[in-house]
C-alpha cells in the first residue's frame, strides 16, 4: 500500500495541498488578507462606500493574491516622528 502525504491549511482545512510549502503559502495569503480587512473597512468608510463583510473579505483576498505588486507599489516608508 502506498503512503501519500497531504497538507492542509491551518486557516482553511477544506483545502488540501501536496507540499508543505504550498500549504504555508496559502496560510500566509489568508493571514495577509485578514490583516488587510480593517484597512479596507476604514478606506471604504472614508469614501462613503458601503460593503458587506463578504465583499471586504473578497477584496482583501484579491489584494493578497497580488502581494508582490503591492510591495512594488508601496515601498517601505519611514515612520514620521511626532514632535
């Protein structure tokens, strides 16, 4: 009998991956999307745009898919000192 290793995401157990690296990358994407959600909510509120929680989650996941593009667009910024 053959043995097959399968990996699951710790954040979404419905997905099964063939390598640990794939599962880790997916976890990181979900974590980044989760961190983006409060920012998106604030931005939408400032723009007087009403979006459901599901819509915000989908926007965050879409942005997380393009994290490399975001990193290129938004370089690391130094924090401004407050007097």
